[in-house]
C-alpha cells in the first residue's frame, strides 16, 4: 500500500512518489535561535521527526535537512539587550535547541545548516535572480519582483488581487510594488553584516531556506515541511524565488502542522501564555510531552494544558506497565500455550493496522489507538496461566516497532538499586517467607520513602521508581 500525504499545494491527499526510488529529500524549516524554543516550535520538530522515522521504517533512505536562522532582527535585538555578540547568542540557543529537542526524542537532522555559514550561496542566489530580472537593488536593499513570477499565491491559495489589498510599503522601504519582498537588507550602523555587490548587509528571512535547500538537496526536493504559520508568506516566497531561478518545481509535497492553543486560546506573547520547552521538560516527563503531541493528527490544532500532559503521562505509563509485565513473564515463560500460530497471526494484524494508519497521512492519533488495543490484547494474553515465549517476544517486537516510529520507548529505564536497597528487598523477601509480615510491611514503607515502589506478583517482587 502506498503512503498517502496531504499536500498543501494541491489541497488533497496524494500517493507519495519520491523523485528517486527508495530515497527521500526532506527540508524542514528550523527555528530562529534568539531564545529557547516554545512548544509551538516543538510541534513541527516532533511531528516531522515522526514522518522521517516512518519513512525510514518503510525502507526509505531519508536525507533530512533542518536549518537554523542565526542572524535576523530578533537576534540582533536579543544580542543588544544581553550585551553580547549575535554569534554568541545564536550558539548558546542552538545548543539549547539540541538539548531540549533531544529530550523530546527528536533525532538530529543529517545537516543543520546556518545562515551565517552559507552566506556565499545566499548572495550568489540573489545575484542570479537579479540577472534574470526577478530581483532589483534599491538603495542597498534587494527586493524580489513578486508580480513577475506567475502563479504567486499558489501554495497559500491566494490571488495577487487578494494579497494586494493587505500590502503596503513600509517606512524606509523603496520598493517598486507593495507586494515585493526583501531578499537583502542594508545594514544599519553597528549591525552585524556581510559584504555584497550592493554593499554591507544581511539576507532577508525567506531567501536563506531557498539557498540552503538547493545547496543540500538540489533544485527539486520531495518534501518541504513546517508549521502552518509558515505557509504564507515564508513558504510562498520560497516557491516564488526558487522556481523563478531554476525553472523547476521547488518541492513536490508541502506538509504543514496545525497550531497549538493554550487552554483553548491561541499561544501568543501578547496573551502571556507562552510556554518554553526548556521550562516544560523540567515539570513534565519529556516522553509524555511527545506522546501528547502525537495524540492529535499533525494537521489539526492541538489544545495544551498541564492536566492534558498528566493524562498523557498516565496513558503512556499504562503501556509501559504492560511491556514490563510481558518482560517479567518472559523470564518464567515456556512454550506451553496452545494455538501459538493463532496468537502470532492476531498480533501481526496490529502491525498491518498500524502501518495502514501511518500510511494515511501519518495519522499518529489512530496509530496510538491501535497501540492501546495491542496493550489490551497483551494484557488478556497475560491473564492466561500458560504463555509462549515466542508470542511474548512477538508482542515485545511490535511495541518496539511502534515505539521506534513514534520515537517513544515503552521500556522503563531502571537505575540500579544501591546495595542498601538491594539488601532491604532481600530482607523483606526473607521476612515474608518467615511470615513476619509486620517487618515486611515496615521495609515496604521504608523503600517507599526512598521512592521505590514494590509490587508483589505471582512471578515474584517487582519494583519501580516513583
């Protein structure tokens, strides 16, 4: 079955057919690194990480590029406020980005290009647009001739006339037309800048992604992705300037994730409901944050609050408990169960259903529902007195498969108990054998105070940290 994805460009689901068989070229717009990322930045990082993981799961070799905007107006303002240089501020928050997204289970891109490291390519891109008369210099700034590019507005599905109604020429701008957008900004006194044939300055926001996508992936790429807020003007302008230069389709498929609302209100600095990932991962299990983000289809808006994150944590822990129960049973299993083949076929159906949901525009919400069904099926199997090692291992394999796609581990990472706690557990076991239940309860309470929860099962004592 072919993977189908919703293409913003055509506004419909299409069968995925990469340019080169078995390989995928994918570009995802990264953050402007002037501060810690907020949960709005985290959503595309997570959902497109899953898209990448699933494509790899289906056998594709994915070349995944995600940029850092390490110079722009926001960075210049932040550096001035902090009394630091722009590169130092950018470097610090790039490291913070990797730390925060790493905690959320996001794999690093094959390349994380930076604007400042690709200035030569960006300037050459602008020069080529000027040569083709799609761009012009005006008092040290360079603008793109928007109306000259036929089809402007095709990605965001807006007409030139509609766009013109809301356009204007800002103070200090010397455009030929209000719709023209900036490719190069003339440097103000004291600002970080680079030399070009138009004088000292720096790139506009949109040109950087076009230049870096072309450098690292070529003239035409398979998938270009980002948040819904980037469809216009950022991605629209990327399409215009890239296709004006190359004469080829820029990206065959455009994917955009939905917005995040905070307590049913759109996240906004002006509303004071801005949530930084750096703070959030100190308050909540990062895996639960990721699991929560994937509980809603990526194109739909998602409502965030702390109670919903706690619910996601509870749900994730239920699955982890199931996996832990299976692994515990494996230690004492034998090939005694009847109808092993029947159970194997039943478990395999869940893989087929999981793949079918992910094939349908990466529907993680439905995939997670199937995960819960698999967990329920596993618990039913564990209720039986006999169990097959082969079936138990197949359950584990499926949980591992689904977890690798979603980027979540369903195995609880245990820290080894120190010798004192080990001895207490052994002492409690001995007390129970001697029917000294008061001492056994005393030890249980003592361990609980140290954050160790014991669970007595037919297969023996299990523990976990609270």
